[in-house]
């Protein structure tokens, strides 16, 4: 009879596990807001938690581009099954390159997500970025998307940041699909568009530069997590970025790709945002290109 009790126990666990998960999912505590916390020299973090008019949590990283020892890193090529990259999570990228902080970057293919049992890519499977990418001064990915659907963040060897190709040698370039802010305002082309993509709320990742060009700003918006954070649409996202000092801003890949990770005191990756992949909060999606930084000699 002992084996029968074990079978019953396993059956009850399988039956109630989804219910327990849903109860936790809808009632988990919200994180505390954080204002201007220095993570590393020259790198300041803010977490904003709002409940009105809807749940919203977002994260802001302000990076002083003149910080001694600051170095930016994008994903190097790793040819896999005819593709440019082998997919990895942002946490894996941070660990492999011994970085202090990292986010997701470029849109990529192939990709699908029909839940935890049917998705692509898994870690190590081949993927390509849609738009140009540069890592350590080398063009990694020319991109296959039309040029008008690609915009890039360029970081030069001396840490000058811009959204137009500079004359000086480029250390790193990552790409997104649209410019979110232009000259401090919501991109007029987006404002005039009736594309439904722009008004849907999702997790988001953005790179921005302040008006003086002295600071790079990174934004990650949590989303698709009822009662925790709904995400943001494009006009809302533009206002968030503008409010925190962004003057020009690029929309990077979002949705289940969006995540902000830092190295903890033990060097292990720690999520500051709440990723959502396969509808599972906290789970990171394996992606193609990543963007990170390290403060060397700190």
C-alpha cells in the first residue's frame, strides 16, 4: 500500500501545483522602489513601481560615459548550424564575459514561443540578428532586414555614444527597429502611424542618450505579468524615457527577451527586472545579441 500512497501523493502534487503557482503569480509582493542607487562606479540604478492607472514596474540605468575603466561588450560571433550566434540568456552572456551589467539587445530569428514545451531557440541553438551588429570592433552581423527598419546604437573605442554611424572606430554596435525619441520628443513618424504594434503594452527594452551626450541610459519595462506589471506601449515608453533624461532613444527587442541582469557580490548573475519567457515569470529567453558593460580596475 506504500506505493499506492506515493502515487496518490504525486498525483495530488501534479494537480495542485498549477493552482499554487497561479496563487503565487497573482499575489506575489511588489518590489520596493529604488532611487539613484550606485551599482558600480559611474553606473546608477532606479526602479520605479506604480499602481495607478495600472500596474507598472520599470528599471533605469544611467551610465556616465566618462567613467574610468568603462568598457562595453556585445555578443561575439559563434557560428552554429549556419547561423551567426548560438542562443544564450543574458545571464549566461554576463557570466561568460565577466561583466557587471547586461541587457538584451537585437531582434532576431528564427524564433517561436508557444509555451514551455514548444519554443525556439533553446540555449545553444543557432540564431541570426535582424540588423547590423559590431562586437569588439568587428562587424559580426550585417543584418537581413531592410535598412529603413534598422537603427543602431554605436559606441566608439573611447565610449562616445550615438545613433548615427560615427567617423571614429566603433567598439560596439547593437540594433533595434525604431527610434523612439528624436530631439527629445516622441518620434513624429510613430506619432502619425496607426500601426497597432505601437499601442499594445509589452515588456520593453530601450537604449537612450541624454541631450549632452555624456550619459547612456538603459530602460527595461516589466510586462505581461497581471497584478505586477502590464508593460508599456510606445507613447508611454517614450514618456518614461523622456522623463528620465533621454533625448534620443532606440527601441530594442522586447517581450520575452527583455531583462536587466547584474553581477551580484558573489559574481553570480542577478535579475533586477522580472523577465517573462514561456509565460513563466523570472525565466530568461535565450537570444542572439546582448549588450553589457564592465568597469575594469574597480
